[in-house]
C-alpha cells in the first residue's frame, strides 16, 4: 500500500479516475487519533488499495468541514465511485473488515 499526500482537488481527481479501489483520507498530523490511524495503516498487509491523504491543516476551508473531533475521516472509492464513509478504526482487523464489506458491494 502506498500513501500519497495531496491537496483536496488532486486527491478527488485521483479517486474519481481510479480504476481500482481508493481511500481518500482527511487528517491533521497534530492529532493523536490521526497518528494512531497512520500507525494502523502501516500495520496493514500488502494491499492494492490506493490511499490519498489530505492534510486539513494546510487547507483552512477544510478545517471547517472536518473539525478535529471528526478526524481522521475516510472515504472509500471503487472504480471512481464513492462507496462509503467511516470516521475511525481501532484495529487493523476492523479496518480490513470494513474494506471487505465495501468490496462486496462493488
């Protein structure tokens, strides 16, 4: 799994043009919940999931849309279509179960 740091416009474009599965992930690097999710992603086994990360602290308009208590915010895309949203996961297995559920909907 590769995580790419992008601005919102670029991340949305990449998700919409994805031919596979993608995760759009909003975070603030100063928040402990976001750091915990970053560690969770690092623990994941090899995956073809594309991860596009947007730092809301660099885009002030996003700080209003995504307040700290709602971060990290995750959006799953399949074949360029949004399939689901989830705020946070506590374990790798919980995250992988959510991904499998969404893949089953595709």
